[in-house]
C-alpha cells in the first residue's frame, strides 16, 4: 500500500543535497560579495565601555569617581606597511622599547594575530591628544577609551573595595555571560557587592574599514550602534568627615570603629585599622601594589569591622541582663553578692543590684545570673536542665543579631559564634556538660565570638529599644533613592521593649558614674555606653572595647570601638567612641586632651605580667 | 550459523562513511581552534580537538558494546530505555546544570551528558517497537494517537529545557510515519501551515494575503463544480486560513521569544539588520562564501578564527568546512551525508521485519533532519536552530548519540536473517 513512498523519500534527500550545493555554488563561486567582505573585513565591532556608577557619602561628597584612560589595541593581521620609526616618534618610545613591547605581547597566552590584542595600556589624556591625529597612519592599531576608578580620599578603603580586570577564573565561573575578557569588575567591598548596579551595560559601535584596515566611519551613520548605559550611582550612609576623623584616631592602631544611625541602620563610619590608600589599587601599578599590600604583616586588607572575631567581653553583660529579665529569673532590683571565689572581679563593691552590677561590670553577679538562666530546675537532671536553659539563652542572644552574619552589604562578613547545645555536644565530643563547664560565657568570655559590626548593631538595638535595621553602607541606589529591600525591614529581638529601658539606664550609669565616667562622659548630651576588656594572649595587652549610643533620647549615633592590644575598655576604646560621638553631634571635639591622649596611643604603662 | 562471523555481516559501507565523517569532523574542529601563533597539535587536550579525540575513542568502545550485545536486546529494552530517558529528561530541569543558557545537562562532577541526545535513540527504538507490534494499524486513530504521544512526550520535556532545536528534531518522525502508511494529508497540511506562516511574515500587510485568499477562493469556485456543499466547504476553509493569517502576528509577537522571532526574521531578510539579529547568518555566509571554489586550505581560514560566529565548533562547524575547503569540500561533505542517508534507506528496505525497518527509517529521519536544518541554517536557508551536524560537530553527547543510533541499526541489519520469524 505504500508503494512509491520509499522513492519519494530518496528523492527528497537527493534534492535537498542538490539545493544545498546550488546555494553553496552561488554564495561561494558566483557571488563575489562575500569574498570581498571577508577580505576587507569591512565591519569592525568596537566595544564602548560603560561608565561605572559614582559613590558619594551621605552629604553628597564624592568618594569614588571615574577618570578616563586610553589603551592601544592592535589587530596584527591588519597591520600593513608599518612605519616603526614614525610609530616610535609618535608614541615617544625607543626602537628597543617597541621591540620589547611586541615581544611581550606575543608572549602573552591569549595573544592571537586574529583578535584585537592589548598593545599599550593606560595612555593618559595627554598621550591620547598627541597620538590621535596619527592613528590613521597605523593600520591595525586602535585607541579605545575607557575609565578607571579614582578615590577622592584615602579613607574607607576596605569598605569601598577595588576594581580590577576580570580574572580567567571569574570569567569561567560567570554564569551570566555578561563579562568579556578585559572587563573591569568589582573585586571586594561595595565595588563587588553592588557590581550589578554599578557596572552599567556595554555599547557596541560598528565601524567601516577599507582594504587597508583603516576606519572610514560608522556603518550607516551609526544606525546599528548601541550606546553604553552608565551604571547607577550609589549614595552611602557614610559621613565622610566622621570616617576620616575615625581613621585619623585609629592611626597606628589595630582595630575598628563602627558607627551606625540607629533609626535607619545606615553605617556612618566603618574604620578598619590599619588601612591602605585605595588609589594604590587602580591603574598601571595595580599588580605590584596589590602584592605589597597583601603581603603586609599588618594585614591592611583584613576588614576588621566585619571579619575580626573577638570574644565580646563585659559588653555582653547588657545582653545577658536583658535575657535574664525576659526569662524572669531576675528583676532590676535583684542583688547578688560579689563572691570572688569562682570568678574574679575588680573595683570596690560587694552587693549590687542589676544597674550597679552593669555600671561596675561585676563578674560574679553575671555568673549568678547565668546560673539562674541555665539551671531553672525544669529538669531534675542537671545536664538536661542546662541544655534546656542554654537553648533558650541562645534563642534570645541570637535575636540581637549575634552568632550569624548580619547580612550587611559587603562581602566576607563573619558571623561570630554563640554556643548552642549542639555546639557543646561537638566540643565535648558527646560527653556530658553542665553549667560549671561553660560558665565563662556569662561574662562574654569562653566560646562566644562577636564581630565589631554586631556590637555596633547591638548598641543601635538598645538605642531603638528592641529592634534593628540590618546595618548597610548604601542608603540609596540610583534614581530610586532607596536601599535594597532587605535593609528596609525591622528585625525585632525576643526581648520586651521595657527591659531595654533598664539596659539604657545601666549604660547611662556606666558613663555617668561607672567605668566610663572619666573618658566617655560628654557635656550637654547623655551618652549611654559600656566598657569591655577582652582577654588577649600575654604578653600582649587585652583588647579595649566600648559600645555606646547618644543622645539617650532620640539617639542619632551608635558606635562600637575595638582597639587591639590596648588594655582596658575604659581607656582607648571609651575615648575614641566618645570622640566619634562628639564629632558627629557637634562637628568637632571640645576635649583636645582626650584627642591628644588617643593620638599618643600610650594606654597602658606597664606590660602585662 | 549464529554469530559465526559478525564482522563480515556488518554493513561496511555505512561504517566507512561513518569513519570518514568522524575523521573530517575532528580535523575541522582542530581547524576552528587552531592558532598559528601558538601552533598546538591536534592532540592537545586543552583544545576541543583533543577532547573530541577522546570522545571518538569512547565511541569505539560504545560500538564494540553494541555489536557484542545480543540483537534481541534492542527489541526487548525499547520501552524500558524510553521510560528511563523520559525520567532523566524530567530530572534535567530539576538537578541539571546550565550550559550556554540551556539547562540540558546531567552532570557528575565536571562530566556531563545531555539526555536529550540519547532520547532520540530511545524514541526511534520505541516507535519501531510500537509500529512493529502485532495488531498495529496505521489507519487506526488510537494507534496514531499513541504514536504522537510517544514523540510528543520527549518533545515537550525538551522544550521545557528551552532547547527548541532538539525538540524540533522529533518532528522528523513524521517521515517514518509517512513511510509506514500515514496519510500524507497531515504532512501536507503541516507544510502548508509553515509556508503560510512564513508568507505572513514576508508580506507586511495581511490584507494582501486576504485578497489573495479570496481571489483563490473565487477561482476555485468558478473552476469547479458548483455544488452547494463544495462551495460551503471552500468558504469555511478560506475563512479559517484568514484566521490563521491574523493569528500569526499574535503568535510571533506573544508566543515566540524575541530571539526566536529574530531568527525567523533573519532568515527572511538577513540584510535588514546584518549587525543585529542577522549577525550570525551574515557572518556564517561570509565565512562560507569567502571559501570560493577550492577553499583557502586547511588551517588557512581567517573568518572562522574570529569570534564572529558563536558555536563555531559545534553548531556552525560547517562554516569552517565551507571556508577552508570551499565548494569542493562542501560537495564532499554533502555527498557523504546523502550517501549515508540513501544507504540507510537501502538497509531499511532489505529488513525482513517491521521493527527493524521502522527503526532504520527512524535513524534516517533523525540524520536527515539534522543534516538539512544544520547546513540549511549556516547558508541562510533555514532559521538558526541550534542543533549539531552529526559526526562533525564538537561534543561527546551528540557524537555518542548518533553513533549509538547508527550502530544499533547496523547490528540489527547484521542479524536480519535471524529475525525473519517476527515479521
């Protein structure tokens, strides 16, 4: 029944082959247009690089901008009648230099005579002005304009990050296919985190060339060209004056300052000491400078506010107090004897209530508080009881944003550590553990680890009486004028807002009559703060820590200060924190002696035993 | 006489054609990646040609396995294999990895395969098995429905991976159905619809087409018998066609994705936007066209060295052949394909049972579709649809898929005497 169908199919196959051959004969043999197009390669595709977005501070001061740069590319297969003498004259190079440049280019891995290859990098504006009239005479050579990053200030290096040419590895791993070899891409900091917003989109220009490879003009007067669109500008919450002042104070010290506006979570200052000048990582010297900076033993590329994990020290007592109040195991009036047999203390006090214990940073008091929290007697088994208590404790403490990365808009943020029952199971290799094994977490020592930004966020949370906005650097993106959506939602702690009043009372007392009274107290404004002294390995001094917010009513700034190897929190850190608050609220310090004290940097007279 | 000498009963003409194509493909893959300044050898593993050689080596073992297995195996596992591949196709969008915008790969570590390439083999087997089963009648509507379902399921699953090209390959089974007795009416309607579709795109104002249809209608009414039923039918048909014309615009703008629209537009008029969506076709034609009669010589192509045409070593491998080997080289490649296709049809027709014959036609249809669409697109006769040129394009999955497709046929053919009893 299917007679003839086989023959029909055979015919279709043969006819298809013949159609192809005829068509091929036409385009390959008869029509010479294609050959000419190929020979002259009439159309050249040139990339127009977009301008990267600008970055400003909260008051509109420019921090990061672009400067033009020109580079010379060569398509070797198009180079004809090359006049090397003239080239040397125009580009002001010697014959040997020219020869060396060619050799270096050919030695590069990605070199191909069929692709435009970088010949001279980073021509300046003046170079370009001089050579552009001569470019017609060097077929195969093209000048491309693009921009590099410049920084108006050496401040904020670690938060800004840097931009460099995309690496082979990044190119391979790029899922979007947006990047091409030679593209600039943000490598760290804001430049990396907001890469998508900052980069803009590339444009393409089509140029006609004659047989000699010399550009004759646009194709159909630019009908097919697409313009590059510039990246979006970013407004940071940074107060550049405050930032620069912070870096000035941290000169010669290791540590960090984080200042946050509590009402919004915007970061006002993010100081990492020691730092580097971001201008070192732009332009021609990028590679050698990067090597120098990354090998520096002071680790200037280590962004301490986000990456340095310290034990929280006594500052943690505020969080402990609020957790205990919430759990109902103490009231603000609860007094616990300062029994110094298990855990040591300092200062003259014997039987304080909660506010007094915080103001004097009484260790035995908080040892007792933690015991009440972890051993509530809900289970007869002391191990099980501790376990249940610790789980509840962990829930409250982590609700302050401790124990996991906050999710700030910079890469490489660390999360610190807040121990949970599961953590101790691993640490004790499933042997039982109870309160007496783990009590050092009561005073912020032991296994606890926090990051400076979390401490500043904690101060902001107390200032807000119970909630925080995730701290973020960028407060407005492009024309929207809004930060990313995750920075617009409040995070509430598990603590009732009434208990935050107790905490603020205690912190006010710390500054007015407690450990912070000598260096953190300011005239005209109520500062709430807490000192911390974090144990360090002898013979180094302890780390000096201070968190604070001010004013007490309608707080405008919350700070955390860490100064490594500087001893008591009441000295270095409290001084710096109060100077930052003063600078932000009043524009300048009115206590030059404190500033002098900080700049002198001599916080401890005697090396620790 | 069983198994006495398998090598003498294999069809060595097909094997020869296969070997020639794989070898030429390998050389051309080398030519694409070749860089005069670096001068790496064809065996360099960092080049596609080096890896392709590994794929070719693996193919050899695949062939060995196919030939060693009992011939009844392929008949027996048809449904199982088909089911297994459908499951894999379902899994691909879920756990697959994305390569070049298409999520079509199942990967173990850095090693990945495209199940869609093997789904073609499984579908050819299952279609053959079904048509070859007792009681199958091509004019039975239920049987037809099952057949369409068998090719429809993989098509839909592959469409879900956004791999339109490979999905379209399954339409080639229409050729098999045609050979096995399906009314050509369906196929003719399909062709007419496609022709109308393209015509609609070509003619800017649909009213020209409507006028043409009305004119045709009047002519048909006047010329033929003037019976009421006939006139009514013709009128309804004309109105339907006009409806289709109107809907094409909707389909083009709302159903097809922008890049698919552009490919069709580029086909119709590549010169309208030679630097935008016509870029691939224009550059591909420049490369092929510049080859001339005798070509520029092996490794001497310049056009293909640029990154002008993407997928140079996979879907656009024919550009390299056209540029470096010229019309003569193109003739050789096209002759090889035509010869292989005719040989497969010859093998198909000498089978003594229906399963074997249908499978052979299935293989021929798949090869033909790839051949026609791939070369058609590089020379601007067909929209750009990303499917490989069998045996030439770079890639392990496609090479292995086509190798399996061909060698199962050769294995079945070698045993055609034994399968007599199951006509």
